[in-house]
């Protein structure tokens, strides 16, 4: 009897504490002051490299950057988690960071996790270009799909429950 009670408690705990996996994304939009740029990143990611409070993300796809009439795609995005709120753009990149390179530097942009990953924060900030033009950065967190157990998992749980019930009936009879 104790065996079945223990098995039932384990089954209930497995169902209650099951956490569906999901991958949230963050959509970024940078508009005004001579720039229009949009791109998306996973909310939690491992940067290609870090230097102090700057996380470098490589090979980002997005709609590209329209800057002073020219159109570019991203080689590197520099995410700075400190600073007064500035953005910068370099068409050639910097040593070790392929260009074009877009830099966004504002406190509160992300949280550094102990495992070396970063978690991006949603929000809206006013940034300034190096020439002092105001730009609005909007970071919107888009929730990922909620996980649904596959039918084989549900069938396995059902068969296990029936087996427990039949064992209980045999012991009672």
C-alpha cells in the first residue's frame, strides 16, 4: 500500500512541477535621429564575446539599418549595459567584430547571468547619437509558444496509471 501511495505522490509531483519549455524573443526597434533599425534576439542568449558590461552578438538577422540613405545588415551588435544612453554605428566593424557594427549602450538593457548568458529586458529608452540626435529604442518581449505534451507522453502516463490500478485490484482480491 505504501508503495502505491509513494508512486501516486511521485506521479502527482511530476505533473504539477512539469515546466514547459519556451523561447521568448525580444524585438528591438531603433528609430529617429537619422536611423531606422529593427532586429530580434532570443531573450536569453550566450553572447559571442563580452568585455566589461558590453556583450557582442554576431550574425544577427533583421531588417537592416537605414542610415543616412544607405542600407546595411548587421555583422555585430554591441549591447552595453551601462552608459548615458547612446547608440553608434560603424560600417566597417572593429577588430574581432565583423561589420557593420551597431552599438546600443544604456543601463538596464540586460541582466548578466552567473552562467555567462544574458537576459534582455524589455522597455523604452531615449538614446542619443554621437552627434547628439535623439533616437527611441523600444525592446518588446514576445512570449514563446507554451509547450504541450506530445501524445506519446500522455499515453505513457495513462498506461502507468492503469498498471497501478490493476496492481491494486490484484492485491485487494
